[in-house]
C-alpha cells in the first residue's frame, strides 16, 4: 500500500560502473561468436523466437508461448519463483499465480529486514529466505523476479531464467539517488546487459516503460475491489498513504501538497519516522478500515519523475474514495467524475472542501473511481499477463549470449554472500 523503496541507494551508480564492461563483452560475442559456452553464430531459425507483438497493455497471450507452456516443465503447483521483496503489496499479488514463492528478505535499501506484515500477510504458498540462502538453494526455480539492477546482478550466479520489473521511472531513480548519470547511457547499458544475458523486462505502466526504453511488455498491477470494505466516508478528512516523504518531496510535489491542503483535515499514513504522529497501519485489515472511513484520497506527483498514480491510489479508488491531485498525463482520475485534478493549489483546496462538506457527492464520485479500477487494474488481467511474462523470460533465457556469472563484480551488495555458502564453501554458477 505504501510507496516501495526502489533498492539500495547507489543502485544506478553500481550498475553504471559495472556497465563499462559491456562494450568489450558485446564485441567478443560479435567477433568470436562464442562466450560463456553459447554460440552466438547459431542461425536465427534455430533459436527460440520471442514474438513481442501485442505484449503491451495485457494483450492476449501468443500461440507459440501457449504451446511452449503446455509441453515444458512441471505442473503449476510444483513450480517455484524466486522473488526479491521490493514492496509487499506488489509481491503479495503474485499469490494469484498459484506458484510457490521463495521471497528474499533482509535486503539493504528497505526500512525493515523481513516481511512487513503491517502492509500484507505473507502469501499462502510463500516462505521467506535470505539472499545467501537463495543463492545456495538447490531449488530449480521456474523464474527469478527482480526489481532493480542490483537485484539482477545479485543473482547472476543462479542458473535460471530471470526478469526485472520496472516500478519507477529512470528519472525518478536518478533524482532520488542524486545521481549524475546520463539517462541515455543508463538505458543503453541496461539494454545491452539484458540482451547479453537473455533476461526479460516488464514495466508496471507504459509511462515507466518509456522512461527506461522498454515498452514491449507492460503489466499493470492488479487490485481486487472485493478485498475492500464498502465506502462510508463518515470521517470528514482526506487521506494520503506514503513512505519516506521527506526524502521524496520533489518527486511527490510535497510543497504543492502543503499549499493545497494546509489547515484541512488530512490523515497521513506510512513509515515516516521524522514526522511526529504519522504511523503505518497496524495491518491490512486496519488499513481497510482507514480507507473505508475517509472522505477522499490525495495523490500528487511531479510528471517528470513519477506516475500519476501508484498502488495506494488504485487501492483507495477500489475502496470507493474519489482522488484529488495535480494534473498528470497518466492519472486514472477523470476530472469531475472520479475525483478532481488541478495544478492550482487554491482550486484543489476548494475541491477538497466540497468533498468534506458533501459526503453524498464523495460517495458518488468514489463509485466511479471503483469502476475505473475494475476496468484498468483487474486481478485476472494481471495474472494472465504476468504468467505470459514469465514464459517470455524462459524463452529469452535460452537465447542468452553470455552467462551472467561471467562478469566480475567486486563492489556490489551481495559480494560476500555470493561467494560463500552458509557452510563456507565457494559457490560457482549457483553451485558449490
């Protein structure tokens, strides 16, 4: 429900340093045709082909992929995904895939070391493991799900297919890390690495995919409107749910937020230790009660860095809350129908006051917001699309030009635990 931490600060800088090896590696592939045990000169007709047409916006699965799914691997119930924990609400929705989940916790860059039960319960078929345990695990994972470049590099010694999910814009990441990296160079480095190691890229929205230069596979998150309590709105107050506001003020347009809503009753919920009186919900049930009680939801974001909505926004809409915020090209809010949008803080304040004074209007607009979620963020559509993404990742893995472990890295998050198992034995290519 809260804004996810995108990974350890310095994630982009580390990948940028690592990426300087790519041109030389790519040249080796092109000139020698052989690197990491894979023949780059194999005729295209002999390689598994990945048709990426109709991938964006949850299009229908492709016939070749369906055939491959039907004739390879174990039953769904026997398959296990290795998943880095980036953001509990997003990871929790993987429950609908009906796979077992090994979820890696204890990662640097998150405010908590384990699973945050205040945000979501643990998925039914999931277990929590450390990065060291994941790298040492004898499990043959069906696919590895990563969320940033550090995750991707951490599992370079695992021998399974992998994909990276883009939850943030590149510009937003650069802004949060206070990085001087050239965005174009970063895009090229990531694309080169993805092509070399046969990984797959999924973006949670077209806006974020375009930011990184990957628009073939867009898989919006899923929100089940039936998970939420009926709208009440008996508390005449607005609501905003967000983590670490102080470090993201520009991305969240927080000065604009304060000008628009100062003096009005607005409840802030989330992990913000430097903001007295602001706390996270006790658990998901408590969060649902908070959503049910409030009159409207607030989302503001700088269009240069952040999308016009996030999971918290969509979940508030699913709970029947109208949304108030700045104008944004990607906002799911229809102005005057499912909420109010304006770049004028005085006008936005007037809209907020209207909803505070008119509970019936808030309920009517919230009903339209709920309908929007049903149309744009359905859980069956997410399940359908992400299962297809996994199969594409498995096909691309067979086309890799190099083995990910062939790159030497000495300064990333998991260097020590990648090189040794829990018993101290050296690990090579995921095996002792």
